[in-house]
C-alpha cells in the first residue's frame, strides 16, 4: 500500500476494497494491492461501469480500464441520484456529465461554499457545507432554497427521516422535520458519522471512535488504541453489506465484521475484464444475448473474480468451454488464442471449500470468414475458370503472334530457334486443358469442394510452371519432374483410362535441383503414351527412369500400351504424333550432339508389350 493515510474507501460491485491515500489509489482483493493511480485522492466513486477518483486538483475517470484526467477544484465527495452523479467540491456543486464536470448554479452562497455531503430525502436535496445545512427542492433550477442550520457542518448522516450532523465546534445536533431536536457533545475533532446496526459511530481525527445508541444517544463503547485499534486518528468509517472499513490517518485501514459465509448465502463470481485481440470490450459483458465477433476477432482473454477477504487463498475456479472442463485452480484468467470460427459456450464457477458460486455463462460466436463460405468457393471457381481460360488463351495468342512475327522478320535465323518455337506449340495439348476445365466444372456442380480445391490448385501450379518454363531454355531437373508429375496426376483424374506411373532417379548423389534440363522435353512422350498407347480395357503403367552414367543423363520412358507401330497406323493421330516425335527428336539430337535417340516397340516372341523411348543428354549443372 502506498501510504497509511487513508482519505477515503469504497467497495465495488465485485468486492474489491478501494483505498484512496495521500499517495494514490489501490484496490485490495484479500491478497494483493493493485495500484490504480499515484495521485493523492480525496474521494471515491465506484459503480459497475464507471470509477471516479477525486483529487485536490482534478478528477480521474476510469471506464473500460482506460483512465482520463480532467482538471477541477478539489473534490470532496460523490452522490448518485437517478443515475445522475453529483460532485461536492471546495467551491460549489458540480454534475458529472459526458466525462466532464458541469457547475450547478444554486445561489450566491452555496456556489462558493465548501460542499461536504449531498443527500436526498422526502423529495428534497440536503447539502451540508461550511455555510450550514441547506434544503433544496431541485438542484437544477431550484424553486425552494432553505437554510436549516447556519454553522459549519463537517459531516452528516441520515437515519430514517432524521439527520445527525457534526459541526466544526464539536457539537452533534439531531434534526427532525428540519428542526433541532437534540444537541449533545462528544469527541473533539469529529471526522465522520455513520449508522451501523442501530448505533451511531462517531469518528475523531484525534480520539478514536465513540459508539452511541441511535434512539437514546446513550454511550455504548469506545474503539481506540487502548482496545481494538493501534491508533486514535480516524478519518472515516465505511459500512457495506458485509464489512466495515475504518480508515485511519496513520495506520492504514481496518476491516471488521467480514461475514461472507453466512448460512444459506452463496458466494458470487463476477466477470471482471473481457479483451478481444488485446482491446478491452467490457461493455459486451452487459449483453444478455450471444456476443458476435468477426472472424479476425479470435483472440479472447477473460478475467473473473470471487473475493473473500477472510480466506482469499481458498478461492478456486473452474471453466467449461463447449463441454470440456478445466481442473479447479486459483487461476482467474483465461486465454483463448486463435479460436476457430463457430459458436462457443463458456461456463465459469468458483468455490471456497465446498461452497460453490452460481455458474456464470458467456455465449459468444466467431462468424464464419467469407473465404470459408460456399458462396466464396463458387465465386472463386468462376473467377479461376474465367481468368485461367483468358490467361491461357491470351498467352497462346501471344505465343502464336510472337512466333509468326519472328518467322517473318528473322526468317528463322538458326535451326535451334525454330525447334524451340515448334516445341512451345507442342508443350500442352489444348484438348487436355479443356478436359481439365470441364472436369473442374463437373466437380463444382457436384459440390465436391475438397477434390475441386485440389484439382484447381494442381492445375494452377501446372499452368504457372508451363508459362514460366516456356520462357526458359533450361530449368532444373526437379522443376521439370514437378511439372511432369502435376501433368500426369491431372491426366489420371481427367482421363477415362486407368494407369499408374513410377519415376526412378539414379543421380550419383547429385540433387535434382542442381541439374539443368531442357524445359518440357519429356511431356510430348508422356502425352503420346497416355493418349495413344494406353487403352480402356487394360491398366496402364508408365515408367520414367533417369540415370547418370559417365557425365551423361540416360532417359528411358516406357509404357505397356499398344506399341508405337500400331499407334502410328492410327490415321487420326499420324500427323500430330509424327510432327511431335520428329521435332522432339531433332531437338534432342541438337542438344546432345549424338545419335543416341530411339523409339522402339517392346515385344516378346508373340506379343507387343509396349513402347520404349531412350535418349542421352550431356550432364549440365548450376555450378
């Protein structure tokens, strides 16, 4: 605690004891003091949504864990009536309105008086001040203002329809129907009056506490440094439902009469703080409906509290989130990071020994992100199909236009450029592309979202690699194989023919991403095997083998189809396939500078078992 000089105290709705000292404000939960402010504080106001700290030079406003300071005259007290907060200051009465202090003009005397207390009784306001006790029908635009008592009133307390007031002359007066019923003497330097259990507690800055019977005003007992306290310097006494706070000027605060565990009385758990993505949203806790959060508001932090000043170490907590319960622990903070979208039901309960609080329930929902909704998939599918088709069509048109222009202008300056341009035209069969697009459309119509996403993703990767690699003379072997695998697997999904494939690499411990390889060199042979080698009445097998021997890559492509001879006899495929094989053969021979290229039919004694393509390329690496 910052100081033993207690100027004011209060107990909030959760049960925290707020203590205003000459060196700041703290709140106490039975175990720990939490610092709220380091400014000297003279008055406190605590409600569920709002906390006000009165200072000698201003006011601190605390709302949603955020503090705002405004300058003002010295604040002595707060009083709330009909949700309006009135503020007693050293120079008149103010109203707290829109986070500001608005002066209330009553008369020329009160507007410049030291206002100590404000009460409302029997349709009238009563104000105690250094200019006496006043009765006013309405603080705003009053019609009736009456001065009941002229002497300086230091403190006042109401009991039923009577008032008991202490004056600066150490006189205690009892007022009934606005008239002095009784006057008596008591302690010197009276600091506070409070009614507790039909007794009047009279506090003194120098002489402790004197207790008198409220009906007869006869002496009951004294509380001082000679019996229950260690000091006689009492600033004030605060009485709440469960306890009594004795605020001293030099020994801190005394807490008496704590009776939370009365028979048949439940303990109470309160939601204290609610954070979403690190921002305080305590106001959402007041909603009786389910809290609805956006998809990106999925980091939840929650604090809850049960206060037992008598046995704070015995308070335990348990939470249940969507049916899954935690163990009982003393931890009163819950962190829920990166929550998925959906509905959540959080139940929290506290207990002290075997006594449990009522369960507090918090329902909240994180809405489904748009990209997870069916509408999003439909829109993306249409966009991808449209963009993919237009991009591919534009790219093919550009390639064709560029090729024709170069043919006309440059007259095919060298043979390699001609072969590369022809190879670009043969890299991807348009029928295959349209088959994939039709297949994607079919998956979308069937609502097969998982397969649709997988096919679109694989097709996009294939298109991207084709477009990127078509601009390069050489790519890595790993990139070439990745493109081929995507192509083969798309063919497996889209083709009516059933076939499997294997890839065998023997590269003498050289990584495939370090070997340079002509782009799209393998695809025409693989397309030919799938389209014209395999049949619908037999499961096909495609084998790709690449071996490093004597600084040469030996590539073998085999299938178990009908054989190259029978395939070439097919009139409908003769022109396209012959051109593809011729162009690719010339390209390989130009690159390898050798005649080690052949396409043969694999035969047994009686049957044709497939086709084998074999060629060599010199090893090229990036280093």
